[in-house]
């Protein structure tokens, strides 16, 4: 008889630490073992503005038992892991290491007890697995991603990530938590496994139709996350695992995520415009006029705000140290992904620190808009860099320049062609995503109703859930 892996109550709890026994495991159960396997991205949990390209490989391996030989060092590492978690090895078989990050390592594993549970998340399982003669077909094993969280992570931070993953269950667009194990100070999180391809291998070949499906899938995931008032904080291509063959993506890596409003302090961006204007007019900086520099030994207390995220994808309000950040920071990051695809340049932004990031955004939008954006958060934006103009450039012009479609090209040269109507619609949507004012920036839910995404295109092809479609030839 099958059973559903589910918790007795709705509250998320971590069991008390006990000596290593078969009862060591902490079963953090999802009510449903969520739809189709997805591997959790190795979290590039950038603790400030540090940027590092993802080391997480796209794993297009087939659903067969044949796996490449594992390096002896990795095999010893997996053996030690299964010794530390004796209850784990009775349920899962580690296959190989598929990624490694600053705070965790991710392994691919086989779910040994898959057939003993009612896995409602598995769309393949609902199909009639009989051949034309009525005989039951053999089903491939089901894979999961096992995330080993390093002991250097604080207990509160680990608990926050696991709790958010549990709260985000029951969405086909978000990677959920299946279960978790703990032994003393070590924690394993078991997540569904999802086959995907490296963003850098396909984004330059994407058509407008492909872009629409990709962005709709991403914004469906963001809508689900934001409805629960959760900020992901690290939206980028390597955290949205997308399979072009099935045209389906899953949002992963909630290592930097947080609930909206937690530890937030009031910011001027949430005040009426009149209040902001009065505060600015009466400020010391405004009364003293523009400064030619800054104090060498500034004794004033610095503003503290969450600046976590990946370099090149952080919203301007994060750079301005807004103390009351909202889910709109994820929308900006999604806009950067769209700009990357349209411009065919990755990464589009490539700054080393906050100052360079400001310069990059300022070059795009101009000093006039940047001053207004800074004033929203009680900040002054001043620069004497000659390449930063007053008005900046339109996003349409940036896309044309980036794709070498200059109007000065010879007539008949496809590179000199202007944007077509579909591309203009994409740029129009991009402008809503990358508005410097978070209050005017489009929400994830409204984005799905934008003409660019609301074309009625099928999000997933009908054969996407065919088991044979997941097996590589």
C-alpha cells in the first residue's frame, strides 16, 4: 500500500538533534512530492556583491541506470556522507556530484523508495504505462537532487531556506522541498531533479516565441513566490533551470530569500512625493550644495540595508541601500535576463562593486533619472564622468547597438533592420520591468497580462511529459 509523504501539521519544525541512529533523519515532508524532478541549483549565495559564474553543469543525462564512472575522491566523499546519515542510505542512492558552491554541494541520487509512495507530483506517473498489447512498461528510476549544506552556514539561515522551500510547495514552477535529514550539525535537503540546459548554450538562438515562453514560465514562478510575500533576491539564468526541449523552467536556490518586511525599516520610497520633497529640501546635503568629494574619515553612521544578490542583477534600490525592499527587486533581475537575451550579451552588466554597478545603470538611464531614483531613497546621485549623459539611452537603441543593427548599415543588410513589432513589444515589456522606481515597476502578476506575455502560447508542449521525451537519444 502506498503512502503520501506528508507532515502531520502545517508548521515547519526541525527535530531535536540526537546521536546518529536510524532515527537521526529529520523528515521535513512536503504534502505532495512536487511535479517533475528538478535539481536545486548550487547556491551562488553571494553574501554581498561578490559575483561568481555558476559551476553547476547542465545535466542532460537520460533516465537510465547507466552513469559515467565517478572520481574516486568524489566516491569517497559520497560514502562518508552515507555513513554520517545511516537512515538516508536506506532511501536514496547517491550517483554523482553535480555541483559545488560556496555554502553547499549538490549530488544526483536515485529515490529507492519511489514506488512505495503516492507521488502526486509526478506527471509521468499519471499516464497509462501499458504498451499496445496491454502489458505494463518498465518505468525508469526517479532521481532527486541532494543538497549538502555546509556547517559554516548559520542554523538560522539553514532553517530559513528549508522553511521557505516547504512553504513554496505545490507549484510546478518552483523547486520544492521533498524532505531533509540532520545529523548533529550537518543537514541534507532532498529536492526534485529537473533536467535543463546551460543558459549560455541556447539564449542567443532564442526566437521571440521562445523568449515569450521562457519569460512566461519565469514570471509564473515569480507570481507564486511573490503571492506568499517572499523575495527570492537572486534571480538570474543559473537559478532558473530551463529545458528548451520541453519549454519548461523551474525556479531554484532560495538561499538568499527572505520574507517581505522582515527586519525592514521605513524608507522614503514608500512615502508620498511631497514628504520626500520636503525631506530632500531640508537635508544638509541640499543646503550645502553639491560636494566635490567625500570626507576621508567619515564618522557618520552608514546606512545598513540588505545588499545580497549577484553582481549585475541587483536592482537600483538595492544599490541605493533601500531599507524597505520589496518583491520588485526580483522583477528588475528578471528584466536583466530579458535584456541579456534581446541583446545577446551575457553578462550584460559586469561591474566589480556597487560604484561600478551605479555607473553602468547611470550610463543607460542618464543622470537625470538616476538623481530622481536616488531621491526616492533619500540619496544624492552626483557624477562628473563624461560618458554618463543627462538623458541616457533608450532600451530599444541599446538592443540595436548590442546586436549590431545600426541604421547606418547598407540597405538590404539584415543587421541594419529596425526592430519588428514583436521585438518592440518585448522592449516595451522590458521597460516596465526595468523602471528605476520600484513602485512603477510592473508586478509579476500584472506581467502575465502584458501583451508581450499574454499571447496565449502553450507554456508546455503536450508531449513534454511523455517519459520517452525525457530520455536522450
